[in-house]
C-alpha cells in the first residue's frame, strides 16, 4: 500500500464515519473526530465515563496524520502513519468492527411509476491464506443471488458500477430470498473449498520438502542420545507449526444488496 493510497483510505474511512476533514494536502491531513470515533480510537474510557457522569460538554479530539514527511511542512506536529504502523493497523481493525455488514439497494433509473423488483444478493469479501513457512494471501469478492443460487466472482467490482443507497428507492420492492444468508455463506464457502481442492499446490509440496530436510537435521542432531526427551519433541512440533501447509478462509466483510435484474 503506497502512502498516497493510505491517505485516500484514511479520508474515506473518516468521511464514511461522519468526521470532518479540517485540512488536507499532499503528505498530511487533519481530522476532527466524532464522539463515536474518539471512543473507538483514542482509548479514553475514563474521560468519557467522567463526562457522562457529570453531564459535561464532549470535546472529541482532532488528529493530524502525516503520510509523507517529505511533502508535509517541516515543523508539522502529528502522527506519522505508514503501512504496518500501529495506528493504521488499529484503523484496519476498526473498519472491520464498524463495517462488517451492510445493506444497500440499487438506485435504479427506471421511469417513474414503474414498480421495479429488486433481487437479494449476498456479497462477501474473503481472504484465502496459503500458509507454511511462507504466506500468500488471495482476496476474492463473491456474490450469491439468494433466489436462484447463482454465484458470481468480482462482485465488489460489479457493485462499483452501480448507484447504491441505504434506503429503498421509490417505486421499488424487494423479492423475498429463498436461500437464507447463513446458508448462503455456507454455499460460498463450499464453492471456495472446491476451487482450492482443484488447484495445484506445488507450494505445499515444496514446504513439505523443506520440512523434511530440517526434520532430518534435527534427527541427526539427536541421533546419539538414547532418550531424545521433551526438548526434541518441542523442536519437532515447532517444525510442524512452521512448515505444515494450511489454507485458511476468512471473511473480511459482507452485506445484502438488492439489485435489478440487469445489474449483474
């Protein structure tokens, strides 16, 4: 993630949560937090508890983030933020907490007076982690129509081409799902498992080869000992934890989307 992308991500995050961008130029931005985001990010439970007890006037904090020290003013005071920094990691986690689920409707442009049916779709963004002594993440966005069970890939990209709104548009009505969201999640998960099983996992074979070589070295190191003991068992288990190939599927976020027939 480049510094410019980080600044745009921060701007989107704070604006989506109702914060005012007080000042912004290349390299830094100043944000006025809302009460909710102050509680979410600033770790001031005693301040807010005291305020609620006394009925005082809330004073949420104002933050300045420096995303590029080269272009920001020399004496600028603020938090230097970059990929991997604790604050950015905290905001990534907050994004999951605050926006793990959403419900949106397509704001279609059909002629006024024409009642338009909107079909329910379950959209899920997932991370597939291929793990051994190395790690590779693959991100996928899948959509499942909750009436006929159709599954489409790149669902998020398709949604970007649509106008979406949190309120159902006039002259629209939603169709009831035949597949419940919980069952829909299982269907998407089963689809991903099938795809993963059909892949060639050369990376896993190579990891097992490295595992076997280190295991042979470990065996050789302890070969003169009659009883290898707990230390050997622990080191052997550590090699297994390090090298054993695993594939993990984790849901990043998702939502229900009510779309016209022509949308997807």
